[in-house]
């Protein structure tokens, strides 16, 4: 055999087949061909008594090669033929698992007669996270091996299990310490010596005890609530029903048909786009991969409020010591107390042990003295969002931080370049915009200042990975990527309210589109006061359009003390945490419409709401790209998917725009410009969007 990615060696009567296709040994057509050749050769070699299938590098196969989906390569060398070639051998085949055995990798392992794994190995079928189902026999073999209920759990959650759990579920046969390959060869040697039976998952019956009469109905009911409109999870249930009710070969065929349906769906295209965009976002154009990074072993945080405390928890969770600075002892104590309470709450839900709580708290110290931040490699300021206060803090940090330390600001709206200048060492300064709650939200906008040193940017991006954030680089502008795009979205939401739409109607339309939360509920939760202050601040700076009716709705609610959920009223009235329509809000909006000469209408459709809120947001995204604030359209998508509740099944605003068609978006913006007038440029099409639409190209396209 002659494959660059699959090799075979011999150790006496034992053959070792090794896949070597960095970085994660994805099961591409060439790997599948290599495996067909290798196992085909074994079938006709009487001198071989047993075989081991293993992988070189950091992991066993982490899935099918995702970039092949929807291409010609997908149809080459069917994985089910590979699996049959392994299962049908008359010698035992043992799979040696390390790293992450995922998706098509797990299906390959399930086709082997036995499985051994390292103690740190993880196994899973995460296809659902890509809008897919396991399409290489996974939906048919896994229920036969571990029962329908557990198999459904694994496939619907997509979450991998540990080697220990896999052992307990009979998904693997043994956990081996020491050298995996040697242990796997010893294991197969014993199977040969004892003439152990060949175990074929395809020949098992699904354990009836694992199929309660309500299992499938309950799964479907729960999906209707939790995975509204998602195709793949529903098809996974269909496949497991087939595993229980039909012979293996029939189930396999059914599974493949449903896999192809999922693969060709816009939902899967969106989720696959997000998978690659997330990985791409970590790459900074123009910065060499081998640039030496600043090491970050200790972090200082200025401000122990909700934000500062949440930020601290990210580092404590990653085992990185934190020094928290406050100006007053009571504020410091309260801040440290909140962190402890958060951890204890997690422990009370059984998600961490009390010992782990103490371990994390032991890494966290407090101080009232700036000088104590001198030993930190990174200091993040998380003080009140006010330019003068932040400038004073940055100046202080410029003095006390050691040479080579990185100084970061957590500002969400202020000019990072101004703050960098205030520190007196702008090359060391970067923005780290965490989203609230900072210990929960995955997104981190890393703001590249005019003078930020490349290694500072690269070091913070690497650190983001360590603390399990998905980081996106943004240039300096008001609101960076996310909040800048939020602005036109909220502008139109408020105009719609003045024109006669209700908060309930707007939120319902936007939530039906798929956003996790409509804009009115969102501002009520974040605080109408917070939103209004940003508008007021920008008005003072002269940064707003000369339109007197711009965002007046939010300012009026603020003035009336309707600060949102926390004050019991905002865009809604609150009964506990439940938003309820408030006729008073209708009256307020009517009054504002009268005051600003805006005509009230009763014909606002859900379609208009979605177009008017989302298309200007996409248009702003185009400007952000045009200005080089974001490197890539995919980066913008990652921001909105991870920080703003954009529906994952739509792949982010720029991907969604591509799907809708850029020409259609331009035509729609033009239509609103005609209908509503364009005095303030609200409907002016971004040059990039216009150009791409004319050229019939897409965001992010070649
Ligand atoms: C499937 O298997 C379908 C079958 O059931 C049916 C077929 C008929 N393909 O994440 P990282 C790349 S569906 C192609 O940064 P980590 C990734 O793009 C698949 N490429 O590292 C990146 O490339 P680059 C089911 C892949 O250590 C590099 O590897 N499997 C694939 O943080 C490193 O990735 C999955 O859904 C792939 N399958 O995490 C698993 N996987 O360096 C998806 C990775 O050029 N993968 N790459 O940017 C993962 O969850 C994580 O990548 C993994 C490693 C945990 C493996």
C-alpha cells in the first residue's frame, strides 16, 4: 500500500495501521482510501493474527474532514465501506484512542472489535453542533453498544465523555496507562492468544431496557423547547428509532439519507461556517506564528465590581493568580465576597467541589495599593465607564506596572488610543472588552490600539484561549465591532416604537427570526439607564446624527425612572422577572411621536421590523470591514454569535446576509431610504456592500 497519510507496520503477527494527518487526523477522502487499502491488504494476509488502529500526533481522528462536506470528495471512499472492511476481518482489530475521538473518528472506533484508551482520552459525537448527525454508522452502532437512552444523550448534547465514563458505559474495553501503542498491541495479543470472539457492534440488538416507552416522545418534546427549528437533533431521534426498529443495514441507509439532508441544509452550512470562522478569528494577519509572546503568570485587576470580579474568575478558573485592587476596603471585601459566593453557588449545584472553591480563592488576593500590581504580567482596568476616571487609572498603571507588563482596558465604548496615551506606554496597551457576566460569556473583543505592540496583541489572543474565550480582534472605533453594530439596530427599534409598534411586537418578530432576546427585553435587562447614558455621553461629544428624535425613547424612559428589569419597569412592566405589556409605554411613545412629528401607523409588519432592525446592522458591519476595524466578515459573525445572541443556525449577520443575498439587502435599504427619507444617512448603503452586491459576490468570499 502507498498512502501518505495511512501507514502499516508489522510487529510479528500483529499489524499496526497508523493514520498521520495533522493537525487532528480528520477523516478525509485520502485517509479513507488509505484505510480501505490497509484493511483490504490485511483481509488477504494470512500471516496477520490481529491489528491495531492508531493515530500519530496529538489525537485519534477528531471527525470527518469538515471542509469536504458538500464537495465531490465527500462521495469518495465511503466511510461505511471502511467500517465494513474492518468489521468483516476475521482477526481482532483494536482501536487505540488518545486525545479527542470525535464524530467520524468515534464511528471508526465503533467499527473496530475492541477499544482501548488513555486515561485522558475523550470520546464524543459532536455532529449536532455542526447541524449534522453521525453519518458513518454512529446512530446505528452506538445505541446497540450503550443503549438508546445514553446514545441519544451523547448525540443530542454533542458533548464528549471522559475515558472513565466511556469505560463505565462499555463504550471502550480498557483504560491503559503508559505507552498506548504498546498496550494496545499487548491487548490484541491477548485476544489472539485467548481466541476471544470478534465483537461487532452492528450485530448487537439494542438493549430493550434502554428504550422506555416514552423515550422518543420525551426527546422530541424537549427538542421542541430547547432546539426550536433545528433539523439535525430531530433527525438524530429519527435515526435512533430506526436503530431500535430496523435491521442494521436498513438503519445505515436511512441514516445516510438523513445525513445528506442535514449536510445540504442552510443550518449546517451556517454552523460549519461558524466553526471555521471561530478558528480563523484567532489568526492575526501580519503577525508571524512564531512571534515570541509575553508570558502571563499573574494578573492584576483594577475594580472589584461585577465586571472586575467576573473577569477575575476567568483567570482563577485557569489557575492563574489574580490581585484585585479596590480603592476602599469595604468595596474590596464585597468584591472578594461576591467571587466566593459565585463559586459556592456553583459548588452547591454539584458543578465543582468545595476543595476546588478553596483552591481558586487561594489564588485570589486583594489590595488597596497600586504598588502591589507591580509584580503582575497583565493588569486589566475594569473601573467605571468614564473617560476621566479611566485615564487616571491608566496613568497610574503606566507608572506602577513593571517593564514588559501588558496594560489592558475593559472599556466598551471609550477610545482605546486616548487611554493608551494616558498610560504613557501605548505599545503595552490593548483593549480587553469582556461581556457581562464576564465569567460566563464566551466572547472577548481584543482591541488593537494604534500603537499596540504586535506581541502584546498576540499574547492576549493566546491568553484568551487559555481562559477559554473566543477572541476577536477589533480596531478602535466607538463600540468596537459589537456595540457599534448594535447602535443602528437599537435606533430602528426605537423609531418603530415611535411609529406604533409595541415592544412585544418588536421582540416577538426579532425572536422569531432567532435572536435569543428581542431588543426591548435586552435593554431592560442590561439597564435602560446604562443605554441612555451611552447615548447622552455621545450626544455631549457631538457624535450623534443631528436628528433630534434619535434614540429619544430610551432617554425618556430613563428620565421617567424606568431603568428596566431592575427597577420593575422599562420598555415593559415587570411581574417578578416576567415582562408584561405596559399601556403606559404606548402612551409615552405616542407622546414622543407627537413631539417629534412622527406619524403613527398600524401597518407595521414583522417583516418590516426584522428588515429595519437587521439590515442597517449588517450595513454597519460592512462599514466596519471597509474601514479595517474587523479583519474578516467571519470575525463579525463570531462577535454576534457569542456576544449578542445571534441565532447559531443563521451563522451570524454577515453569513445571514450572504444567504439572503446582498443585492436584496441593498434593494431593501434603498427602498427604506425612499420611503422614510435619508436626511441623516441612516439608509446609505456602505460602499463595500454596494460593490459586492453589484459584483454578485459575498462577504468573506474570494
Ligand atoms: C463528522 O465527523 C461527520 C461524520 O459523522 C459522518 C461522515 C459521513 N475537520 O479547534 P482547534 C482543524 S462531522 C477539518 O483549533 P483544539 C481546525 O480547523 C465532524 N478540520 O484545536 C484547526 O485548523 P487550523 C465531527 C478540523 O485543540 C485545527 O484542526 N467532529 C477538524 O482547540 C485545530 O483545531 C467535530 O465536530 C475537522 N473535523 O480542538 C470535531 N477538527 O489550525 C471538530 C479540527 O487550520 N473539532 N480541525 O485553524 C473540534 O472540536 C476541535 O477542533 C478539537 C481540537 C477538539 C478536535
